[in-house]
């Protein structure tokens, strides 16, 4: 029974680690792409 609980806890840990890592990659990508695009759009709106 202890081995089953240990395996289950390990599986849950792996899934949560994957989800958190994926969310972090998405947020980092949004920052790396979104901020420069926002600044470019803001610069063009100043000259309009």
C-alpha cells in the first residue's frame, strides 16, 4: 500500500510540476513578445 501511495504522489507531483512549468513558459513568452510589440505600437501611436 505504501508503494502505491508513493507512486500516486509522484505522479501527481509530476503532473503539477508540468502544469506550473508550462504556465511559466507561456507567461515568459507573453512578456518577451507582448512588451516589445506594445512598445512598438505605442511608438507608432505617438507619431500618428
